[in-house]
């Protein structure tokens, strides 16, 4: 992990700069597959989906909801198993960011 000094937003100009950790891709990947906050409903209520990705997700039995040509599935995600994504390699585009 590398530390990078960045100005804290909204802090008085006389405050010392705050040091924030920068997480490596490897650490980020590990966190992505273990904390579950993006998948258990803590941070998001649903995951928006592109219409083109619906067929393969239907094959994986995602609980897809479509309203006025917009699709999503609700959180907590049914594919979350013991704090890990059970379909990680095939997860939707919005789960990859
Ligand atoms: S598909 Fe995987 S990564 Fe996406 S919300 Fe569900 S458990 Fe999380």
C-alpha cells in the first residue's frame, strides 16, 4: 500500500493535508471478493443492468426486474454466498467497477 497526500475537501486551509491510503489492484481485488458491502444491500439497493447482458444473466437465474426498458436486480444479491460472489467471472458490468 502506498500513501498519497491529498487535500481534505471542506477542511480549513490551515489544517494539515490528510494522508489517504492508495490500495493496490491486488488488495482491491481481495477486498472486492471479501467485504460484501457492495452486494449485501449495505451500499446499494439494486444493480442496474444493460439490456444486452440480460440473456446470460437469466441463464444464471438472476432475479431481474424490467421497468420501462430499464433492468436491474435487487440487493442483497442472491448470488452472494458467504460474503463472496458465486458468479464472480460472469458478474454483471456494474459489479465490475
Ligand atoms: S453478482 Fe456478484 S458482484 Fe454482483 S452484486 Fe451479486 S454477488 Fe455482488
